[in-house]
């Protein structure tokens, strides 16, 4: 056991961090990141296949369902390095869908879907509606029995990440006057049910999902008695992995800024030699280290009741602040070029904005923390 201060950093996390650092640097140079932004799929299927072969999708899936049986916190080093290299793909979406099934799926659903996800199939969640509420239990979409053993769905979901690549979509609905989750085989969706959306982070693929008229077997309903707890678990799991990706992105944009500050000459010396540049870069690095400490504290205690929620909300809040600050300073230090589409600092800033919009920004989590701590 290595130690980061008082934070446990397991041998498994260390091994995953080492392999993910090398892999992501190799398969996701910025030139490829930009090329994939205009690709319809948005990610490289060959890289996705490699990720499945590496076993990363199986990390947090129990051994009984074909996984490695590790904790969700062990996924953090992988996602961190993906964020650092801006690696696109449905990894986080699939991991969160697996967590939804682990927390609230029926035994049949777990036996059917989880082994496929562990092997490399993709899935995603459809939880967001146009009310823009980060409280996942605020749902308008509905499901009701048609009397023949099927459920009829209605409503619209937005910002469904990676739906184009997913084999299954888990959607939140109201069923019998309370929140519920349904497992939808994407092959059962009619033409036109998915519509590509334009979002700030052009590396990602998000879709609107129209559920009107879609029917699923009643066996597609996840355990209704555990739906509320499952939504709460998904919310925290999503924020933990977002904090990991944001910490990685913060390191990536600091590296990018340092390279520029060392090579851009102004008045006869590198701009990094001037206090107006180097002091904010140091401040960005300090914020990054603070955010990363919060991340691994949350990864370490994620499954501890109460403590895990507090640590996770702190991690997302700190990662949000650190990433935004570092990307803003990078744009500023690149001068006029920093405000153009060709400056890579823009890619990091757009990702920071996206993460702040998903599952709660810094102020949302600070407000939640006030109720938990005081």
C-alpha cells in the first residue's frame, strides 16, 4: 500500500494509472482528437476494442458477472488519464450504466447484460430532461403497463451521452407514481427516436431520445423498490468519474500551457519567465493538486455511507474550480491565438464547461455540502 498523505492509494490503482498513462498518450494525440471531432461516431472503434481487451470495462463489475470485482474508485485512474489526453469514447457512459444495473437491476438483467459490458459492449443512461434539474428524481417521462406484459413509454430525454454507440439505454421514468428505471434494447427503438444534439464539447456525442410510443417488456423494469437508491448511487458515481476526468484535463491543460510558456519568446525571453505568467501557472498547479487529493480521497471512501458522499461532492466542486481556472489561464496566456478555434486550450475549456453542466456544478455541490456538514 502506497500512501498519498492519509489517502489510501492501492496497488491496483497504481498499476491502472501506469498502464492508462501510457495507453492514452499513445492512442489519443491531439491531432487525432481534433480529427475525431468531425467523425460521425466520435471515437475510434479500434481503440474502444482495445479498451475492452485491457479489461478496463470490467474493473468495477463483480466477478460473478464476468468482471474483476474491484471498486468504482479503481476506475478513477483510468478516467483521469482519459481526461488528460481528451480521449473520446463511451467508457464513462458504459461504466455508469453498469453501476445502475449493479445497484438496482434484477438478477436476470445482471446476468444478461453485465457480462456483455465487461467484454466491451457499450451502454448509456438517459436521465436528463428539459427541466435541467440535477436532482435525478425530477422526472416527467413515464411508463405504464398495456395489459399484455409490456410497458408503454412516453417523454423525451436529452443529453444522452454516446447513445449512438450504445447497445442498451437505461432511462428514468415515472412508474406507478414513483421514479423507476427501464432497460431499453436500442435495437427496439424506432427510426428517428434518437436525434444528435449540438453541445459545447464537440469531442462528445449526445442525443435527444424520444420515448413516445416505445414499448419494452415488463421485465425491462429495474427493481422498483431500489430505484431511488439507484438514482442516488448513479448521481455520486457520475460525479466521482467526472472529477477524475476533470483532474486529468487540468493536468493536461497545465502541461500544454507550460510548453507554450517555455517556447514563446517576448522581449527577448520566454514568457514563462515573467511573474504575471508563472505565478498563475503555479496557482493552477496548486489547485490541481488540491483537486486530485480530493479525488483520491473520494475514490478511497466512495462506498462508505455519509463520508463517501461528502468526499465525492468535495471532489467534484474542487475539480470544477481547478479545471476552469487552468483552462481560462491557458487561453489568456496564448493571447489572441487563445481565443481562436485552433488553440487546444479551447478543447479543455469546453470540456470543463460540459462537466460543470452535468450532475451539478461547484455551487450546487457546495450547497449540498452545507446541508451535510453543518
